[in-house]
C-alpha cells in the first residue's frame, strides 16, 4: 500500500488541490484510494462539496470507527475522510495520549494494512509542523511538497524538510522519502517563476527531486475547484490536466524504493543523506 503525504509549511501553494488530484488521478488509473484530510481547515470537503456525518476529528479521538468516518465512492475508486475546524481542538484533546504523534499511524495500520483495503492512502496536511502533521509524517512513506512560485514557498519547503529530518532522527525506524518537489502556478515567462525554480534547483537537498515542469498556471483549475470537480472532469484537455496526468505517471512508476535504480536517477543521493549534508 502506497502511503503518501502532501506537505509544505507554507500555505497557499496548491496543497489540497494536489492531494485531491493525486488521489483522484490514481483512482482513475484503476487503483483503490483513500484520501485523508488531516488539515482542520477542511478544504478537501469544501472542494469536493462533501457533507460527512462523522469526521477526521471523531476518528482520531475514538468517538467514531473508521467505517463510519470514511465516505465511500466519492469518485469511482476514491474514498475520503473529511476534516472540519473541530479538528483544531485535537492538539489539546490528545495532549495526554501515549505516543500521541503516532495515533493516526497506529489506527490506519490496524484498520487498513491488515485488511488490504486500499492501494494508496493520500494525506492532505496543515501548513504547520503541528501534532496532526507529525501524525501524517509518521504514517507516510513518501512525500510530495508543492511549492508555489514565490520565495516564501521555497522557505516553507526547506522548513518542511528540516521537520522531516527531525522526524527521521526521533523515529529512525520510520521510512520517509521525498518523492517529488512540485512547482505549482508556474508561468514560464514570469520573473517570480524563474526565480523560484532557480532557488529550488540551487538547493542541494531539493534540486534532484524537482518535478519539471510542475503544474503550469491554468485558469481552468480555478474553475474546476469552483465547480467542485477535478480538472479531468472539468477540462480534460487543459494544461493542468496534462500536468497532473504527468505527475500521476511519475508517481505510478516512481515508487520510492525503486526510482534510484534507474539510469536517469542513478546519481541522485538518498534523501536523508542529501538533507543532512545541507542542514
């Protein structure tokens, strides 16, 4: 089962959009996928226009079982756990729990891994290194970091990687690898886009993980979100549809344990090693 978290400490970088499209894109390819909104802002539910009787917060506190929380058949092959602002209270409510950073991981492993319900679990996360983000990182094995086209987003990506390094140091038995740094809102003729791409490519821990060309700026993506649709439903011939399809191609063939073996990426250092050298 693939376990992938979409993370960046900077908000407004297309994190929820990317989470939804990775999950929906894999489902379109015939995979059984669970999308988990671990962000109390609840943007997954807003985007897909979902009204759930039970939410992520109730599942994390044990007030509702997984079967009651999962919304099944949101799209063919795609199930979703939605979040609401009620989850903002989880930091306080879980303060006394033993190993509170691993609650999500323990619950999902118990419910999903043994029963092999899904081919992939995708987690959308908060734009902060908080308890819920730690829970997501301690479940995930692969990371995608969207980076909007401004230098603050690059700083957010770097802060994210520093947080990931801390997770690896505190929990060395956990497998956590960087699958892709994904430029978003890319406009090739825009100075801000060029400067941001250059900044990403000059960072030793990031450069070889940058997914080119990223997700190009596309108004259809805004219209799709407003219509509560994926880009493949709203504008399947758009640039954004092409770009997210290319990302799904990469994710399908780019399992973390395999991708360093290819000739194309033979010089790519392991993520932990390259990050530690530049920390």
